[in-house]
C-alpha cells in the first residue's frame, strides 16, 4: 500500500471477492456479493471523513457526540458497472448525493467515449467518491475524474473492486491527488485490456449480458 493506493485485505473482502471471481457464480449471487463487498470497501474509503460534534441527549446525560462535518458526500457512479458499488454504498450512506458519468470503452482504441454526465451541485464543497468496479487501463477512470474536477470537485477519491498495475500507474500519473481504494491489485492486463486473473466483465456479470 501507498499514500495513493490502498488494498483492502480484510478476510471478508477477500473471501467475497474470490466467490465473485468464480465463473460459475450466477448473476444474482454476483450482484449480492458486489453489494456486500461494497459495504466493506465503503468503510475503508470513508475512514478519514471530516468530523465535528453535535449536542445529543442520551437517556442519561447530554454529550457532545461525533457526527460528519460539512456538506453531504457525493457518490458518482461510472456507468454502467459502477451502479453495483453505488447501491451498496447508499445502504451505508443513504443521505449522499448521487451523480453519474456515462463512459464506454472503444474496443479498438481502448479510449473512453462519454455519453452522459449528471452530478450534484457544489462539488467543490463535497467529498466526492467515484466508483467503478474495474480499474483496468485507467483511461475511463482518468477521464471520469477529470470531468468531476472540471465540474468543481476538489476532494476526489476513487473506489474500485479490482485494479491492474497499469491502471494504478495511469491514475497516479494523471491524478496524483486522488487516492485509489481497491479490494485487490491483480497481475496485469491482457491484450484486450482486461484484468488478469480478474473476474471478466463486471457489467456483463452483474446484469447477465454479454
């Protein structure tokens, strides 16, 4: 791990990820596991959120209790596969504002093509967490983060399920100020830009498409 990359090696994260890697895992179970693992990853990526105190009357006394400070979080899903992580994170942070960046990868060039962008207001005042299960070549992730910065975001974090060394390096080069949190750093990319050993196409496995 480094200041830029955090690999969450919690036993529950690793166990659920191994089940997701198995090609025989059916779509419904894959979605369930992704939602569950996103809870655990959300815990890690929000570990250092700013805090303040608020006066609370317990059944016994009044106390200054810790609460989150500032504007509500913004969770931004990189469509379409990012929605799997987004759903689980909203279970834990239901008051978060939600945005979407629609990108698809040109299979010939491996470059991202944007088709949709809708994000909350006041991104400059919010902690922004961009979510996408796979950090492969890094091209789409870099483009999504840049769009968020262009929209005013200043405190951006990136959360993914799997990362390849090539994608991590690309993100570090383009956005050294954006920390990356992932469940695993895999070996490499293949010639088609897929993470190896990986788990296949996260969107296809989540939605049952090919």
